[in-house]
């Protein structure tokens, strides 16, 4: 994973940390789902895809492991880069199957936690150089 790819994702951290910033709205009439994501959230998902943070692996079978990270969020604090990629992939792919998964991950602070862990990994990597 290139440092520039991680840096590009980390530009979204202040946005997700800002609890006042609107990330989505819920519509009574939206199709296919009621969750309407703000432009910056859509851009974040696009960057996840462009920078290979959404990877090709058997995410449905890995789902139970992802749920453990979402339930026991302290596990995110020790996740490696590959695990972060799997967690981002699971969230993005699950959102395509069930509208609102991404909104829940935003509301619970899980997206923020994942980005903070990514930032920590990036700074640790920088200190090794």
C-alpha cells in the first residue's frame, strides 16, 4: 500500500471526526434505499475503491469476523493494514446489499476509528523510515 494512498484517505478523517458535519439524510421516498449520502461521503467511498481499500476477497464469509471488530471496537486499535482493508471492503460491499450499513458505521464512529487506526499505522511506518 502506497503512502500516498493512505494519505489520500486520511484527508477524510477531520470530516468524519466532526460530529456536526452532516454525512447523510434519510428520505421517505428514496429508491433503492432511504439513505442519501452527502457528496463527501460518496467521495470517500470512491477513494476507498480507487486506492484499493475495497479489495476482492470472500467478504460475506469473513463477515462474522468483521462483526467482532464492530462489537469490540478496541480490536480496531490493533488491526493491521490488511484487516482495515477487509473491514472497509465489508462495509462498502454490505452497503450495496443493505442500504444504511454505511450510515450505521458512520453514526457508531466505526469509520472514524478505522481512519484513526490507519493514521496511527501511517505514522508508525513513517517513524521506521
